[in-house]
C-alpha cells in the first residue's frame, strides 16, 4: 500500500519536461530520527525511475552511520578505509540534490557525500555539520609554569584513560553500552589520542600569534581528569598557552582524516552552490581524477552560536589529478586546520625499471596510498629527481597495472631506456586543471590560503586573504608530498591580503614560490613560468613579502604594500623580496609604506638573469651571491 | 625467448596423467632476493595452464611485500584490511603447493597464504617464519622496586620515541629512508606502541607461573632508551618481573592481528600437511565459511636456535563458520600467545526488527566486523538472549543483504513475529563443524588448549595438553565474543593433561564448561548436551579440575587425576569438581591422588537433577545451594 502510494506520488511529481523529482516529504522524512536509510532508499528510487532531483523539505536532519552503506575509498590526502555514507552518489548523471536550505547534522564516522563515476551533478542549498566534532576544543583556564601543566575545560565528549586524553565521538548509538555498561566502551568507539594540537585565540578567532611558540609534541601528552570537563595537561612546551586561549586537538597523525564532507572521484561537471560546511573530520571537499568542478558560495564557515573555534580539521577544499576548470567563487573559507585550497597533481616515483618500456612506480606519502596516478591513454613525462625538469617528451601510457596500494607497473608507448633513473618522478600532464578563484574570503585558518601547482591557466582575483601561513604557496616536490606540477601561467590580481604569516613557523612569505625538498644551492634550471602578481593590496606586519625561486617570467607589478602594527614582526630581518635563480623578472610600480618610513629591501642573487627592477619602486635592490 | 623456454619447460613437465607441474626452478627462483613476484607469476601461469602442482626446489626463500598483490580481507578474530600476499590462491582447484621442505621467510606486513573460493587444495612440506617478528621480546636484566622500573634487553628492531616503546618491523625495503634519512621513518613504518604484554620464563619456556601477578597495563607504559638495545620501562605492576624473565609485547589491541600465516575463506577440501609455522603476526591458520579441512602435522612451533619465546601472536588455529569435518592430527602447538584451536560459530544479534520476516542483525565484537554470518539457503534459529535457548524452529534464510560491516538485513522463509526481541541472537545451524583432534601436543602457550563450541560430533583423543589456562573451554555467549553454539556430542578421551591453569587469572579449570556473560544465578535450561570425558590422565598442581554448568548428559568417567608439586596451588580452596544446573550426569571410576592423601571434593548444586556420583570415586560429594 505504502509502495503504491509512493509510486503514485512519483508519477504525480513528474513534470511536463520529463523531469522527475523525488521529494523526501513523501518518505515521511521529517518523522525519522535517523534519516540515513530514508535517503539511501530515495536515492535508489531516484536511480530506478531516472529522477532529476532529490528534494528535501527545509528542515534539520540527523544522519547516523548505523544503517549507512559503505565503500572502500582510497582518498588522496585523507585517510583510506571503509567509509559509510548517506549520499552514495555513484553513477548518477544529470542529477540535483537540493536541500532547500536544510541543515544536515552527521553523527560519527561517515562521509556525507560520496560522488563517484558521476556527471552533471549539482548539490545545493544545504549545510553539513557534525553533532560532535572530530576534535577537542579546550579552554585554557589555568597554567602552572613550575609544574609545566595547564588545565583545560572541555565541553564535548572525551575520554581520559591510561594517563592520556582521547578525542571521542558521541555514543548514543551503542545499545551494548546501554545494556552492558562501560566495559566495551573504550574500543567500541572512536578514540583518538590527543595529538596534532594547536592553540587558538578567541579574541581574534584565529590561531595564536606566533603559534609556533606553543607547539606541543604530538605524542606522550599526559592528562589527568581533575573533575568532569576539567583536564590537566602535562607536556613539554617552549611556552605554556595563555589563559583564555583554546587548545584544539584533532588527534593522531594518519588517523585524523577519516571523514571529509564531500568525496569526489572520477566525475565531471559538478556544481556545489550555496553549501555550508561547518565541520568535517578531514577536508571539506576533496576531488580527484575529475573534470570541471564549480564551487559557488561553497562556504567552510563556523556555525553561528556553535562556540567552536575550528571548522574542518584539514583543508577546506583540495583538487588533485583534476582537469578541465576548477572554479571557486563567492566562497568563504574560515577557521580550518589547513589550507583553503590546494590544486595540484601528484608525481609518482620510479621504484624499479622493469624493461625499456615499463616502470614500477610508487606513491610515497602514506596519504597517497592507492592513488590513481593515471590510466591508459594519459600523457605523462619523466621528471628528473634533482632539478624537477622533464627528461622526456610527452609519453603515452599504454598500460597501467596496479600491484598494490603503493606500486603500479606503467608501460609507455615509446622506450624510456637511458632516460630514467630510480627515484625520478613521473608527472601526468593530461590531468592538470585550469582554475578561476575569485571573490572569495580566506581567514583565520591554520596554514595557507591557496596552494596552486598546475601548468594550466589560473586566475586568482578579488579575494580577501588572511591565513596563518603564506597566502600563496606555489611549489612542487619530489621529497615529501610529491606534489606536481609547476605553474606556467598564473595571474594573481586585485586581491587584498591582510596580516598573514603570523604563525612563526619557518620563514614564510606572502608569496612563497619555490620548489621544495631540492638542494637549493645547486638547483639548476627554472621550475615555474609566467607568474604575474599585480594590483594587489598587501597589508602585513612582518617583513617577508615574496620569495621567488626558479621562475622564468615573473611580473610583480603595481602592488601596494602597507606595513601594519597588528603584531610585532617575527622575522624582522628578512629581505622583503627575494629573487633567486630567476630569469625574465619585472618588479615595478609597487609601493611600500613601512612604519618607520624606510625603503623596502629586494635581493637578486647572482644566478638570476634579465631581472628588471624599477628604480622608482619602493624597494631598494641589493645583489646577493648564491650561497 | 625466455617465454618460449618457459612454455617448453611446462610442456616437458606435463606428465602422462595430465598432471602439469610448475617447477619454480624454471623461474630462476633461487637467484631472486625477493621471490614474491616470481611466485605470483608462477601461480598466474599455473592457473593459465591448469597445473596441478606448484613445486619449489628445497631452499630458503624470502618474501617481501613490496610487489605483493593485495586484497581487502575481512578476517574474523583477526584485523581486517588491505592485505598483501605471496600466495593469492583465489579460485584454485585440485592444486598442490609443495615446498619440498623449504623455509619461507616473510618480511613485513603480509599474509603468506590467502586461500579463497578454492577446493581440493593441499599445502605441504614448507615452513613459514618472519625475519623480524611482530613483537618485542625483552630479557629483564634489572629491576628497581623503589623506582618501579625494570630494564630489558631487546635484540630485534624497536623504536623509542615520545617516551614510549614501539614494536617495529624491518626497514630494509625503504629506499626513501636510505636516500632521505630518518625523517620519514616513523610513520612510513609499522610502529605499534607496546601493549598486550606478558612475561615468559626461559627456564620453562612458558608464561611465568602465576602470570597475572606481572600484568602490565596496555597503555601508558613509559620507556627510556638507556643505550642501544637496553630500555628502561616504568609502569604500574603488582610485582616487578623477575630477572631473567622475558617481556613479550605484541602491541596495541585491535592493531596487532594483521598478518595470520594462512587465511582460508569460502573454500573446501583443504589439506595442510607437514607445515611448520614458526611465527605469524596474528593466527597460524584462520578458516571461516569453509568445509572439510585437515591439518596433519601442521605445527606451530619455535624454530630451533631462534632464541624466541613465542610463535604466533594469536591462536595457532581457529575455525569459525566451518562445516564438514575439521581434522587436526599429529600436530604440535607451542608457545602461542593464544589458544591452540577454537572451533565455533558466531551468533549475530538483533539490532532492529524490520518486519515480520526481516531483521537487521549486527556483529558486535570489532574483530567480527564484516563477518559473513550466512547466505541464502542457510538454516538458522533465533536464540534467547537470557538463557541462550533456541526460540524458533529452524528457519531458512531467503535473503541476506549486507548494509555495512556491522549490519545486515536477513529475511526468513517464515514469519518471526513475536518470537524475537532486540538483542536476541541468531545462530547459523547449517555451518557447524564436526571435528577430530588426535595425537596432538599443546604446550607452553598463553591461554587455552582447545575451545570447542559446535553441536556436531567431536572426538578429542590421545593429545598431550599443557596450556596456561583451561585445557578445554566449552562455552558460548551473547555478551562479548558472541561465539556459538553449544556442544551436543563431544567425546574427550585418552588425553594426558599436565600442569595447566598456571596463569592465575580468574578461576580457571582443566575442563571449564559454562555459558558466559549470562546471569549465572538465574540461568534456566541446559546449554550443552552429551559431553563424555573419560580415560584421561590429569596431572595438575592446582585444585579446579572441572566446572560443568548447564550440561544435559555429562559423563566424567575413569579419569586418573594426580596432584603434582610443580607449583604451589594458586586457588587451593576451589572445589575440585563443580556441577551446576546439570542433569543426567555420571561421575564414576575416577581416581585422585592428592599430595596430602585426602579425598577430592565434588559439589552438586540444588538445581541439578539426576546426578549419579559413584561412592567408590576418590571425590567426596558435597551438596551446595545455588546462590
């Protein structure tokens, strides 16, 4: 009877244009405590009848993992594993999920949306949050330098056991615990020992100025529960956190990126519009091996009144091995524990030369286990391990055979004999993205604003950026993350950058442009090309404005730099602009208002050639010898 | 050319009976450092040509995980995950792997043999070991009661970091570490914090007498490296370990069962003959959802001269959801960190009643995530959660739909309305095994000798048993492990049991027969049926010989019990034989030579009926009231 009614409803919902809408009101969704099975059923029905839209009546919906389907997902830069999901959008085409402005509240370990092998999918008008976050936020209410302890107040669930503090998720879904008591509680649940910690400042709603001073070790932190909600932490720190600051911990490395909000894989023509991500136990959106993705008003933002300091526990957004165009516009990214976006490819590395045509290649970083580097037909090139330069013309992958999550055999259309050595990189040049990033706000997050590593055309304009580390990190490496590739046509204009690089960790720079994990003193050749930075307003309290290494064709033009007194400079003696091993650079038309009225400094090393620095600029050039 | 030669060889190897043998000598295996890819290739060839045998020339072979294929395995009572293997015996039939007496040495995390969807497979004439074990064995060379510390000497790889001691595996397969140094070393590798610890006595080569006194907590153990190979441990213990004892740690719970030696799933007619397992980072052999398995001289034994105290870090063998007959004969199981064998089913539990025919059922214990409870056509019955009694006639599974690794929907052929409640169990009665266990030796292992929980006919005879806990554990529960089902025809005869139950943990018994995690004072009905224990020789230093609860049809006859002075009794006041809530029991013809010449004690509670105790027995009966 119920089925008949449903079918009838579906028929009624069909419109004149053949557009069928599944309305979750017809599934009695408003009366369900756990809507996961309802949504899963509705998606199944949608596929069956070829519906165009899944429509939610506006409301607040709770999603539990108990009856969620699952899928083994290998997600680059996040943690792999069996993942439960409420929206298994696998093989969906020409389909819209419309939340009508609803709040989706998730519970426990799950990935709200898994979008794979799909095309022309739009997700709109909804927010994603978790009832209990994948982190602890503890207000520092006491500290004791003599004893090297401090006390935190924690309002979300936690466990103190064995002298350690554990982040835990809610436990209401445990009938066994209700029936049999706490005996099974510890290992039934998510319990992540406190690690990867950072201190936040509720006055600025951002990481503490000079965050590095308050670094805690990631392991071996002792904890004692003084009373419910009050925990004494003993650890070794350079400086104890100030009263009123907030300790944020997301738990142990390689275990704390289980649950991004959106997982996108092997899909194209996706749009995310009017979506708010208030929290996720990993990234907000991670897309890989996909094509043409638009984020329009995709906001990773604190929920008003939540009292939380932090949104996502990793990057707001991240695009790897994506082609076509990535568009991010009209979006706000705030209070993440990592970058606002990172657009890049991933080099694999040569583990073994099998024969003249075939290599065993390896992904190295554990967050790249199972990474799909390429498929038959992709164009690739070999990259020299020392200088990150292409060593071959473009080659075509004739065959890709995965051996295991680290190793694949790849076979080329042409011999690579003599052109490749063990540890060299291989870059997939078919899967690089163009990008347009405009009208976005980035603020109050740990780490960087934008990491861009793609040779396709990229425009970044009209953004307001204020992140704890570099505003722009343009790099590539064959050492740790193995992120490819170089930038070869990047325009950064009309952005306002305000008091970034306040974390104190390492010499950061507003514009930090250099290949990493290379021998910088002996690096030969250019890495990136054609980077134009113009008409930006840069308000900064610290000294380092740009480090550009190994760029061919750099324009730094008509930028207005204003020194602020927001904070005391952390690296006051750093040269403002450093040009290292560049060629064809133009620095002109820039102004620099320093607090003491002095001129800015600009250094050009003796390996650089054809560098034009305007005499009328506010930067005083000094020649430096390459070390 | 090489291929042609190989094909030629294969043709030559074909015998007159159509038996084709793949001889690894033809693959130049003796010259390979890592034979994994060679074996994987040979198995592929074997399948291609329909070979009957994979034959190794006698030798020592090293298997690395680097180029090993992998498979996501959900392995009951072990840890699930992506598993690399050297012998992916998937869909092999009428096939023999003959090692010719070779030693197979494994390196790192891998499962040597994965046997799935196969039939009539024999593995013979080989040994399995690991170069570096999944555990630390540390000789106690100093202890300091004032400081509550002790020092251990460790010869295998380990890491001390963050004040903790980590078990690690070898690292030779890390080109990155060789090239880039230790920077990536910590998280590139297997690093398991010391936990699940036990102390061994090198004089007896067994766990320390009264092991429980030396229990360490599983977390929060502080470690300091005094010099290379010498580590000071600070922890809280009732008693510090004696000098000369050996601390064995396998690391943290739920992470230390990654790598059993043999994984068997959905296979039948398997034989393991003349196989030695010297070590495994989990069980020696775990078989589930399989049929008719014979172990003949399948030995889990220390390798001579290895200097190790421990073989497998979990059970030597384990059979779950197996039908047909399990035969274990002529085998030695020594020095495991868990039982010699455990033959049982697994109850699932009712999470939700969906409709009159359908239940959502759940596996509870995290070591049963993904457990395949049943398939269409299996006979099952509902089990009452309080008294573990069948509540329905046998029902047939019409449909099984897995939702995720915890939850499945199962649909019956008949309505179950009113016959089932949430938390009740469901037992799969199609998949219980008969068993024959004869001429085996069990010794020097932590935990039990045999756990048997199956209603099919089982004979256990002519074994020599000496384990740290009970020799026979006959049980079932709906509380923790959810192991089914009752025994209903078990003969235990002509075994020699010598000085078991020396661990000191809980009141153990040579024969420990009772359902667990039930309200024992209010348990109604019988659990198991027809257990005959006769003609056994039981040499024991402690008091408890048998606890039998809720058995209908128990015979304890003609057993010879001899008290030894090997150790001081740990539980001297325990009644020797306890009969609780039994009926139709016969105790006769037994002798008991106690050291002080007194009679043994035997208690029968007032809930038991039709209990016949021979007056001529060496046990003096005392009636007890049920508490």
